[in-house]
C-alpha cells in the first residue's frame, strides 16, 4: 500500500512538472470563473439557513465578504497579465485569492452563527481541491496553514465546544480531500503513462529515435519565439552525400542502418537540451540555443565528419554529409533560419562532399 502511494506521489509530481504550463493556465482560468460561483453558492447557503431557522440572522456584516470577492476579482483583472507567464506566480496569486475569499466568508459565518459549527471553510477546502491542481505536499501545507489561520480567529468568536467541532470537521475535510487527491492523481498518472507513450511514439522518428519533422519544428518554433531579444540561436542542417546511391548499391537496409548510426552520432555530439530531429529521408536538423565557443561549429562539424568517415556497415563505408548552418542574434523566425540554413546547405553541396557553410542572420 505504501509503495503504491509513493508511486502515485512520484507520478503526480512528474505529471505536474511535465505539464506546468497547461496546469497554470487551467488554474488561472478557474480563478477567473470562480468568484460568481462561490459567492452565489455561499449566499444560497445563508438564505437556506435563514429559511430553515438555523439560528442565523441577516446582518450588514454579510456584505463584507461580497465586497471582498469584488476586490479580489478586480485584483485578478489587474494582475493577470503578469502572472500568466509563471507557474509559481499563478500558485501564489490563486492560493491567496481563494484564502481571502473563504476566510472572509468563513469568519462572517462564525460571526453570524457563533453557536453553530462552521461549514463554509471545510467546503472551501473541497472547492479549492477540485478547481486548483498543485503538488500534493504544498497543497497539504497550504490547507493546514489556512485551517490554522481560520481557527485562530474562530477561537475568539465562538465558545469552546463549538471550536472543537470546527477543528474536527476541518481536519476531516483535509484528510478527505487528500484522499480525493490521491484517487484523482492515481487515475491521471495511469492515463498519462499511456498518453505519454503514445505522444512519444507520435513525436519520434521510428528509425532513429530522434524527433520527427513536425515535432522538431514545433519545439524549435517554441524555443525561438520565447528567446530573449539578442539571444543567439544556431540551426544546423545535415544532408547525407550520395545517399541515393547508398540505397541503390548496398540496399535500403544498409541505408537505414547508416541513418540510425548518424542519429546516434548527432545525439553524442549535441547536448540533451538541444533540439535534434530527422526532418526528411536523409536530412537532419539540430537547433542550439545560446552562445557557443568560437571554435565550436568548426570542431563539431569536423568530428561528425570524421565519425561518419570511420563508419562501416558491411561493405558500405566512406560516408559523408554536407552541413548548412545559420547563426542568428537578430530574432529571426524559425522559417527564416531554416531558409538561411537551407541556402548554406546548397552552397556546401556545391563545394563538394563533406563540407559545411555558415551564414549569419
């Protein structure tokens, strides 16, 4: 049981870390949509309590949390352009947003109904768990902290027997929502493992294990679009020399083996953070973000050519490739970099086998 729990815990952490951008977007959308729902639900609760004569009396103080919700929503409208870009900023704002609203309504309930057990904060804990997704430990710490803040204020408003009931009810809500989180993440991680395998297969070139054309271009566009002004991007385009004749003279199986080995060579010489993909039959691309030593390109191309020249697959040997390279610091788009690297590749082909040409954007 503990092993299963730990596996779900680790899986949930991986799932959230892998999908932080989407989860942050969903969390902030929930913040936008929640004020009206929360306010109407709690006001309905107060009205039903009054109609059922549950020792509740309407008071001007009841309008205070409604005003608080309005102020929180105005704060959201002002802050949203600055918090969308960061998972941590979304976390801080969202949890502060929910805390202020539920503390305002919860303490209003305690003030109006001092002789009855608090309901709004435990319900608030359930609502937060259902609309906001985050790491388990951080959410547990948050819920305990929220409960302690509420109970500290609640202590000065209510009598001791009712306080004990509030402590028990809130503690139960934390335990039940933690169990719900476990069940939810268990289902999500089971589905995400299958989905991740399917996504990996759909994004990967089957022969070489590198990114396929669509995935390479999608990720490259994302990296290039998000780079800071003046940041350097270098695009390499590799094209086998005389690959058509390799297939004709030695067979397609030898040609496929040559492509596999070349993919392995590229993985060896480029960093895991670089974007490496097979974008055509015998064409490969690599995107490197950031500054590189002056001799990096020259040495890297030389080493790749040497490893290709040493490669021998049965009777086939003496492989080489032409390389077109575009270095850019002027914030050109991916398409512009690809066109410039393509022209550099054409020039390299014109010069003969095993050459590379660099163009500057």
